C-alpha cells in the first residue's frame, strides 16, 4: 500500500477503517477542511482515494456504498463530507497513478 496523508484523529481513524476493509494497493486520506468555511481543525471534509482489487467487477455506486459503510463510524461522529475515488488497480494505472483534484468550495462564506 502506498501513501496515506495523515493529520488528525479522524484521518487516522479513516485510514485504519479503509485499510481494514479493502487492503488497498494505494490509499490517500486527505483532510480538505481547510478548503471550506469551517473552523480550523474541524476535520469535517475529507477526500479518499482507495485502490483495491476488491472493487473489480463492482459498479461505482456499489464501491461508494462500501467505502461509506467502512467510514460509517466517522460519518455518524460528525464527518460532514467524504469525496470518494474507489478504483481498481487497472483504473489507477490507466490514470498514471493520479488522483482527481478537488474543486473549490462554493458554499458557506467562501461562495463567490
């Protein structure tokens, strides 16, 4: 497995849950709360990239449901937003090992 970008407690909890659920070949857990209109240290908005052979043959909806199920405890505990990229190793390789970039926040006090 490759990188997990850890910062706070929630990032560590998500990393552990996703690692246990998917044995990913690649995992990124990014706290993007700083990009939103939330208090500093909120740990409320995350992006995850999970690359697992376990996603082979599954629809995108099924993959997202599985990731949400693995993150259920954090979602119940106040995680507000979870952006998910759930890919097979072949899809990850076809992308050149690159995750999508998050768009800017358009809500709250950062609306333009």
